[in-house]
């Protein structure tokens, strides 16, 4: 029970406690005088009642602090689930609400850390296990060292290299260790370069095209924007069906430039739209894992776009497919 929770300031609460203690003392002394009770006995009774009242009122005032101390001890033991009851309107209540927000953020960070360790372990273990199996077969003489075997090993090594590079990029972006080399550059040249590079690795049955409505310039880091669009095109190619088309387009949108990468794949289910930018999240677990996607490309893309002060979002493409839209300041 916290009878003073409605008061808006700790100063008012302390003042109320003092006034209540004085009032109890005066009432007891007055009653003692009226009933001709010994002044010493009246003073002792008044002091005892005043102390009891102060203890009762102060306990309600300080209980959030005791709760925070207990919760902080639990946090030291890596238990971030504890919360503090924050019903008062004073400074202690504000502190309790801030403490709860901090605890929730720490709990989420701890969950992400555990997920990151588990996912990285899984992603590293898969190609390493494949390499080990092939090497053991070569050493034991089960398989001959032919070009196909070495090609398989090279693919696994390349997958490891991509994962390590993406993890380093993500770590640097999150820590702010990658400064943007800003300059004024033309969007069409970056998009054409991305598509030209993607054609070298894309299956022959996937058609890639570029469409820019007019000369468009943006202020940003062309290398990092290239990385964003390359990630989006790689995802679009991976999820495109046989004979599908991937289109990269750009147009002016008010004071910004909209860059869109569209494919004809299955699209992103509505219930998964809010999660596609999470680290290691895959909207198609089996296919993405088999084709080498680690689920980091979109997380990196979002960080880069955020650093540019832009926006990235998925859109549904009719009749089927997905459109990833990047909005950059013009």
C-alpha cells in the first residue's frame, strides 16, 4: 500500500510525512492533556505513534528503491526479467519507469546476443562440417581429388568468407566504426554497375534489367549504396523462379530518390514483414540455407540506409513477387 503515490514530488511527500508526524504528536498531547494523562506518558505515546506513521508512509515511498536494488542484484546474475512496480508520480516513480525500460532493453540485447552466438555457431558449423567430410574422404582415399570435389570445397570456403565478411560489416556498422565517405553521385551508374556484376553470377534463366526515369543524384557513400543494392539484387535472384525477371529501378519521389528492386518470387508473407531485417532471419529457411544465404544481408542494408538518413521497406508486388524499396535523401 502506497498512500502517497498520487503526490507529484518527493519533496511534497517528505513534507506530508513531517506534517502527519507533527499532527499525530499534537493530537496525542492534546488528548493526554484533556484526559489528564502524564505528560511523559503522552510524549512517549505520541513519539511511538509518530514513528509508526512515518515508518508506514516512508516504506511506501522507498519500496521502489528496494525493488530496484533487488532487481539490480538479479541483473548481476544475468536475470533481466525482473521489473519494478512504478505507480508513483514523483522522481522515484520516474526512476522506476526508466529502470524498467533499461531492464527490458537489456533483456532484448541478451536475447539477441544468445541468438547471435547460436546462429553464428550454426552457420560456421555447416560449411566446416562439409569441408571436413570432403577432406576426410580425400585423405582416406574414398574420393579422388578431381575438379568437382575441389569445386565443392571452394564453394564452402567462399560461403565461410561471405559470412565472416558480413559479420565484420555488421559489427562495424553497429559500433559506428564505418564512417560514410559522402559525395554527390549519379544513381544510374551505381545501379548499372550492380546489375552488370550480378549478371556474372546469376543463373542464365534469370533476366536482370535497370530502369531509371531521369538523371538522379543523391548525397551519400556510393560504395555503401552499391553494397545495399547488391544485397537486394542477390536476394531477388535467389528467390526468383526459373525464367523470372529482376528489375532495378529508380525515380524521384519529392525531395528523395526511390530505388526499387523487384522480383517475381513468392514474396514475403504479411506476418513476416516486420522481421525480415532481423539478423539471421530467413523468410524461407530451407531454400535460403541451402543456397548459402546467412540472413545478414538485409540487416546490413538497413544499417547502411539508416546511416544515410533514409528508409528501406518491403512491398507486395502484384500479381506476385516482392519489391524492396530504398528511399535516400536527394
